[in-house]
C-alpha cells in the first residue's frame, strides 16, 4: 500500500462524503458573488439614473422627497459611490424609496423586500446554513455541515495536488472517450482553480466555525468592537438645529479620508445624526466606521474608527472580503463566481471518474 494509494483513497472518500454539499456551496456561491448587483441589473429603472453635473445638496433633496411622501419622513439615507446610481431612503412609514439625487424624483417605493431580494436572501441562507430561513430549526445543524464541507475542501485541494504531481498533466484530450475527457477536466480544473478554491475554503472556515473569530481576536490581542446605540443629544431650548449638510461636513472633517455611506436623521428631540463612514482601507461589503453629531451644537458625540477600534475586527472583515471577492470589486466577484462554478464541475467530473471505475 503506497502513499499515493492512501492519498487517493482519502481524496476519493472525502469527495464522496462532501459532494452534494460542495455542489450546493458552488451553485449558491456563484450567485452570491453578485447578490449586491443582481437586483440592480434586473430592475435598472429603480436603481440607475442619468448622472448630472452636480447632485442636489442632501438637505434640499430630503426636503423635496418629504414633500412628496408626507406625512412620512426620511429616517435613513444610503448614498451611492456611483454617480449613476439612485439613493435609497428609508421612510418612517416602513417603506423604502429610490431617489434620483439630481432632481429629487422618486423612482420606486416598496414596503418589505422584493421577490428578487427574498430569493437572494434564501440563496444566501442556503449557502450558510442549508436552510432558506436562518431562523429555521435545521439552520444550526446546517451551518455545522456547511462548515465541515469547507474543511473537507481544504483537504481535497492538497491531496488532489499530490495525485496530479506524478503526471503533471493539465491538458484535455477532447478526442478521447467521455471518461477520459472527464478525467482530464478534473485534473485541469483542479490544478488551475485549486488555489482559488483552497482560499475560498479557508476563508469560509474562518467565517463558518465559531473558533475562527475567537482565534483572530486572540492572535491580534484585541476585542470585538462595541456597536451599541449611538448616544443621544441634549436638547437646547430655542436652539436652531444644524442641517444635514452641515452634519455631513462635520463628519468629513472628523474622518477626512473616509466617505459617507449612509446617515440616520434625528427624528425626535433627543436623537442625533449618525453618519456611517467608509475608510479607504475597508474592502468589505458594508462600512463599519461612524460619526455621531449633535444636531443642536454640531459637537461630535462619538466616533467609531474601523482602522483603530479593533485590529481583530479588521482582519475578520478582510477575511470576509476575500471570501466574497469584495476586495477586488467586480473582477473579484467574477473570479469568485467562476471558481464556484468550477467547484461544481470538479464534483461532477470526480463523480464520473468514481462511477466508471466502480462499474469496472
């Protein structure tokens, strides 16, 4: 019994054990790579605008919107870094609208997630927990199964490399039998996509298993940052509140290198402006810095700085951005989606090889 024979058996049985779950990970992962874009692509009229020379001041834009949706008020605003993208505003009547930032026209108004968003949410949960709803009774067990499937993929890649090393062939003989083509495809995909699949597996394990975050915080000697409710403002009788544009300017001065991603409006006497900022070094899907501004005095009440709050949390978000492809933007999403589909092809060709040899 040679070492290669042992490695072959390990590779085979691990692959058979995790096959169906790796297919699920691959199919859902290929869609999730674009989950932030699919709704935009399918419903362009809701999301895209013709960019003008200059957007309206945020305060004027909110006033114009509130006149159209009265008696509802604007609660939060999500800005877009793309000049041809609409803003999203959450209203106090629990509806959400998309707004042209250049003329204040309302492009869409919905209450609750759309059918596309619900579908993408279900795919996301299947990828994480094998359940369409994260609150499902099977979700905890599904999360463990998916995490172990990622761990098995971590082992399949190096064992596959060991098996490939003897011949070092990565070409495909298209004129040969379907079995030989499957065999060649399995080896070629494995050697060209193996590194990307292994990175996806490792980063996925750190996300899926609870020990991943704990280990990162321990290694960086840092603690999880606190994201509690922002502090309240102290009402000043007779004072004229500052405008949203002034609050945004204060946030820019507080974190000069960061850009504003979204902001919460003060809807009662004790509420403050809470402005979420994105530091240039943050590559994950959502920003995690914020500046809270007193609406009466303009004083900065609280600052959460992604770059200084917690080194461990920065590494956790960096790991997630690698797993999702956010770190490289659209090219990264394409790479993640393609790698996920190649994982499905690897499982399919591996099954053909096993079935053929079993028949023999």
